């Protein structure tokens, strides 16, 4: 699934880049203006790809940022709201879920109170509704000093490190790169100055849409106290605390909020899907060696890690399938399924519980939050053929993903699978060297 990037024109003549992916209920997301780039955000945050399996996800670059018009003079709140109005007008007269992060929260609140009939649900993550709260934070004062020194590199690196480096240094480096791609120094300085007037604390009581306020406990820039003040000001708002720098748990959280059901219970892929099956190598011998309690504890920890990997790669883990019985997941992308399988293999190795891993693509039948069918059986049988930590795929999966960057396939020939009439050609997957 690749996003469709287009442009909308605001009432004051600014071209706004917007992208969308998926089908179904519209879900509009507003990134912090200084970390908004419709192409790079899609690549950096896999949770958008997961959301696109449940919603028609739409995101945009604010004026002066990303792929939108860069040279603009006006960053007032009225101007920022015009950007949102231009993009959502393309959808027609329909309501949508509106989600905002960081400094985009005041923009979302302002739009929602101006257009209460358009926003069915409001989700506000890791930001402020009162600029005075943000201004009093020590990181804000330090970052402002860096901008006054005209040092964009140090500003972006420091922002990313303040936010995420203490929990995920690699993610922090990528976030700093995203910020530098999103806006030049002049735009960041103008936006930073304009934010001084972005105070919507007085508008919170006028929000009528069901609202979820999310606070990431890992964030040092946007504190839980800021989230609490926002939630307290909106009638009936719900506060959710997470500890997840990549927001991999976000789709499950918001799907339950919007639909009243867990994500795994909504539109689980039926018809053709890519199926991943993983099983611990020789679990019986491991149980005897470690003891039942120790093995089960390690298996539960690995099961949790694998489900995180699956979510991060836009897959859906099937509930009720636990290690020992097998981890089963479905994907809409062969490339993402292969990447997930390789990451699962690495996780199993680190945990000291190597995995058999197999992938096949075909028709599945959905029933009671599970999937069935011959394709599931083939994926299971292929996984049983794999060496510890090895990923084997069927010819069908290889054909779908053979142009995937960074992946090579080694022919293992046609194999007889128990319960399958015809032989199946399988391939071992590995990272392409160089």
C-alpha cells in the first residue's frame, strides 16, 4: 500500500500537500508542523500503515513545511486552520476522525470548535492546549535559545534527544532527520514565534466531539500534566497513558475508542492475505530443560515482542494463538510480511527461543476473530520446514515481493507438505548483502 500524494489550495492561495491511504471511515491526522513531511512520515511511522487497514487515513503538510509551499508569510492560527479546511473540503460534506500531535493540538481544537459538525471524534496526543504550559518547560527555553543562535542542526538534534533518545536513540536520530527535511530555519523560527499565540485553553469547554487525550510517558517535552489539563478542560474527555515512542499501540487504542471494539475485532482481512506462521523450535525439549514455568515466562515475553513487531509492520496478530501453539498473523503487503518475519526471527534469537517461520499468501476465512483455510495450513507447514531462525516463503509470496529492496531469495525446491496434495516450491529469505 503506497500513499496517494495530492495538493489542495487554501483560501489564501497556498498549496498544501496531502496524502491518503486505505479505505473506509476518514481519519485525518495533523503532525507537528515542524515534523511534517507526507512522504517521510509514512515511512517513519508504521502505525499509519496499520491505521490504513481500518480507515481512510489522510495527512497533510502545514504551510511552509514538507512538500507544501515553503515560502509563506503567515503562520497565524487562522492560517493554519485554512490548511485543514482546504484538505478536508476535498472529502465532501462528511464527518471524520481528527487526530493531532504536539504543536498541532491547538490547530485541531480550533478547527473542531469552528466546525463541530465535521469532527466525529477528536484525538489529541502529546502536546499543549495552553502555550504558557509549554513555555514554562525547561526544554522549551533551551530550544528557543538554539533557534536564536540560528542553529537548525543542533535544534533538531536536541529536540529529538529530549523527546526520545533516553528510550530509543535510533528513533531519535531519524526524528531529527525528519525535522530537518520538514522545514528550513526561517520557517521553524516563524512557527516557533507564532506558537506564542496558539493558546486554546478557553476553547476546550466548547469541544462537543468525543475526545481521547493521549500522553506518552516517554516524552520529556510534552508532559503528562499538559495532557491532564487538556483532558480536564474538555467535557467527557478520556485520558490514556502510553509508553511507546513509535506509537505502535496507537491503532489499537484509537480503533477501540472510535468503534468501541479492539482493532483485531474490526475488518480482519478476509479474501487474499499474506499469512505468517511462527513456532518455537523444539518447544518440548526446551520445556524439559528450562522447566515449564520458566519456559512459559520466556515464551510469554517473546509472544509480546512478536506482536509488537507485527503491529509495527502493519500486520494483524490473531488473538488466541500463543507460542507453543504458534503465532499467526495476516498482512496485506508481502514486503511488510517478510520484513516482519525477519524481525521476528531476530527477536526469537535474542530471547534464546529460536523460531520456525513460514509465509504463504492465499484466501482466508474470517470467523470469531480467527482465520482459517488451506492457505493458513500451508503457511504452518512451510514454517515447519525452516531451520531455526530461518524464514521460508512460498512461490506465491516470492512473486509478490521479489522486487523488495534489501531481500534475497534462495530456491529450496519443491516440497511435499503434509495435508497438501500438490508440492509447493519454497524459498529462503535473507537480507541482501551490500
